[in-house]
């Protein structure tokens, strides 16, 4: 990325300054056709870079990752050494632009390391092999199974980026079906509107780590033949009421999804839903999963504090 001007550098941590200077802007030129073969190649390259980081987080956090299936939907149960087996649980929905990522993502591992809560992370089918309705239905089935598995214990639903969009759509569907709703929501850099609308998708183009135009092209694999403004695709356009769980959201001033947080915050407030929005100076899309970046650590701690307030847990 371009070198920070002094006025920008002085408002972020030294660690963030170094990361911003070294981050590479990712884009796929319009003449490159996005095919299933290309998506598979992107997945492989991405996961090859994530595997050693995830393995390090598991080792350093003394974590246990146990495969499981709930209602025939697979996932992982991730726990630390000091896990509370009788308290609240976290349901994690991983990010990855709807086309990549796994249940073992960094956000889930960090949550299990930094809190005593067991994390149930779902491995939903990815696009283009599945589209929005099937993926939301799959995660909803996993959620139903988790309700049955944990009984009356509070469930916090957590998602990052694409996972946040799926999470919000699942909650809207769960409400329509009369299911017990999560005690709280934690949405990191949420992709709540993937129709292309929003101011930040324009003004943060080439300021974020990836192109908004490219993200929209990739999201078509998830949208399929569905209306991009359908609530099951873009939950920003769904109906919400005071039944919607108290929600924590985070973003950064460089995030192409910044407008999602601004708009959904207002939507929830108008519905009398408690919402906390954390907007971090100079941060990019997905910054929250950086293990040691001060801005990321502080943001996650704010999220864990929000959880405490809504599940009555002390940790």
C-alpha cells in the first residue's frame, strides 16, 4: 500500500504503521474471468498461508479442536485449557468472501484463547458449490442442533466479514421460524449488504486490502440467481425489530464494509435494539483477526466485554 503521510501515521499504532506499509492490495482485473477453477486456486493459496498461522495459534493457546456434526452439518468445537463447560457458548461463522475459509479460522481460535467459552465453528459449504439460500439453511440447521446440544445455556453468534452476513441472515430466518435467538451478536467487519451499495465501497476502493469491485464480482458466486437485495443474501434489507439480539460490530476507516456498520447500526437503533459499533482508526477489512496488532486486540477485548454484559459471565 502507499506510504502513510505523517498525519495518518501518528493516529495508529507503530505495529499498524508497519502492517499498512507492507500490506499488498489484492485485485483481479476485470478481464480475468472468475471461474470455479480460479476460485479453487485462490482457496488453496489462501489456506496454505493460513495453515501455519492457525497451527501456531492452536499450539500457543493450548487449544483443542474436536470435529463434530450438528444436524449433519460439520464443524469444530474449539476449547482452551480453562474452558467453562457449563456456561455460555459461541457459535462462529467464518469469513472468506463466501468462497474460502474453514471452521478453524483465526477469529474462532482467538475467541477460544481469549475467553473461557467453548467455540462451535461451522464448516458450511462454500460458493459456488452452494449459494446463499442453501448456505444460510445449512448454518441455521447447525444452530438448531447447537440449541439442542447446549440446552438453556446462552449462545452468542459471531461472524467475520462474509460470516457476519450469514449470521444476520440466519437470525432473521430463526426469528421467522420461532426459534430461540442468540443472547448477543458479535459481527466483525460485517458484509451485510453485498449488492454493491454503500459509500465506503466507493471511497475506500484502493485504500483497503482488497478491491470492492473484485469483492462484488466474487460475491456473485454466493448470490447466484438470487436478488442481491434479498434479505437472505444481504440481511441489511431484512425486517428487524426489538427482537433482534444486542449487537456488537467493528470496522475500520479503510474498510470497504464501513458503510455496512454505519447503516446497520442505524437500522438496529431505530428498532430499539442495543448496538455497539467500534470504528478503528486506519484499520482495514478483517484487521480484527490479527493476533497481536494492538488495535485488533483492543477490539476483540471490547467484543468479549460486550459478551460478558449480555450473558452474565465473568472472565
